[in-house]
């Protein structure tokens, strides 16, 4: 079976990786990686190099993002991505193409495949994030897809509502948690030395813009920066940088100001990579921000999460997540509360054992009806 894999960012490639590693070593599958989006962006770490270093033999590279991140630039990037993928789908044929999540460039690649009859298998469909325009992109991808690999049973009804069918919907849990029960972090001394971290507790922080409420992002970013400035008196901060979302540069500007003001109390990381990021989560005291990692992965590491704003609103949460608004006092109040807790010991609602192996079993089952 010839499979194409659409990957547009550092995060989705990390989520795919356990599955891709199994597919690469299974002679039943002929695997080709289709890298685009921020993978080809120097300002986002040119992470296509990570794909190349992972040992995949066939990697297509499609560059279509422009550097600005205002609304018009995002639309232009969407259009360029669609145009370039029209050429790609015209000359490259697959039995099935994997797509994951809800990025705007992922939506553009999928939408351009519709006239060519490309059969897509979508991961993490049926979820809801009311504070991000990605919610619309995710549902667009779902409607265009043939197979749906969902992360919880509660997402099933949304897929049925969107597609009008209950066929080929499989609950496998989250791919990003594949093998999490056997995860071994980088040895603590080595990890701290690698990133020159002080020998103290730290918070792992990721903020992205709320693309539904774009006019509020400047004030949100300022509230973020002010709250983090005050937290530097209490805990060291590791900040991972925003993705290429609409107005993400506003958050980058505020994070740069934070780093400039407190250079000894803040580490900014453009691209951790999965092993480093999971290790950072493993040793952290808590997570702060509005990233899906806090919702989907943190519970498996026993970490509490301060989820800020509405970006993840509507997404199912385990009991480790505490929600607050984009106001300095509210953020600090919630963080100070969580800092008093020991590790989280509850379950992760997104975890199921062996999701990658289950995907492969489904695909081999009479070609999954493809």
C-alpha cells in the first residue's frame, strides 16, 4: 500500500513518528513523506532536517508559506499551498494519504486534493477548539477524509454529524501517546546541561494566538508577558515559541521582551523536537499556556496545566487542567494554586495502548475498504 504523509509542522511530525517508524519497517507499506508549511521555514527552525535525519527515504518538499502572519498573508499562504498541491496531486498518486490535526496549511493541502479524488485518513478529527479558527480547518479536513482515526469516543458523534456516515471511524486514542508508558527521559543532569538550565524547578510554557479573537491578541500577549515577568521571581521559565498562526508574531515580540528583561530566568526554544520536549515536560513542575500538549499529553506525565484563554475551549480535558482567562491576576492566581500541588495521579482520557499498531491492523484489514 502506497501511503503519503502530510506533515506541515514540527508538532505533527512528532505525533506521527511512532506510526511512521512502524510503517517504514513494514514491507506491506510504501511510505512517502510530504513536508511543507513551517518545515521549510528558516524562522521556525527549518525542521525538514529533522525528517531527513529520521531516515525516511522519500521526502517531497513543498514550500508555500510567506513570512508575514497577518490575515491577508495567511490567506495568501493558503492559496499558494493549494496551487502548489494542485500540481503535486496531479503527478503523485497514493492509495491513502495521512493528514493530522487542524493547521490552515494542512487544510489547504487537503482541499486541493478533493478534485483529484485523493483518499485521506484524518487523525484527531471530531475535536473542538472554540478559540481558534483551526476548529473550522479541522472540520473541513474531516469532511474531505475517507478514514477517521479519533482520540476519544466522544469525538465519534461529531464525525457522524459532519460526514453523514458512521463508517470508517476508529477510536485509537492519541498517536502522540504511543509508547508513553515506556518513555525514558534524557538523564536529568545531561538534559539540564544541554540547555544550560539552573538546578531548580521550572514551568514549561507555550502560548499561541487566539485566531477567532484576533483583535484581542495584542492585549492577550501583553497580559501573558506581564504574568510571566512576575513568575520569574518564583520559578524558572522554559518558553517554546508560537507556531505560524495568524498574528503569532505579536506573541513572539512579547516573549522577546520577556527574555531581554530577564535573560537569566527565561529560556526560549524555537524547536525542541519530541524527545527534548517530552523530557522537558517530564522534569517540569507544571505547564502554562494554551497548547494542545497541555490537554492531550501532560496528564500522562503527571503534570498539572494552567490553560489560558479560549483557544482550547471545547476540547475534552482530563482532571489535571485548570482553566483561566487572559488576565495577569487570574493567571497568577491559578498558577500559584497549582504550584502547591504534588504530581497529578489521575488518568489521561486520550490514552490507549498501541495506537500505531492498531492503525496498521486497520489498514491491513482488507485494505480497510479503501
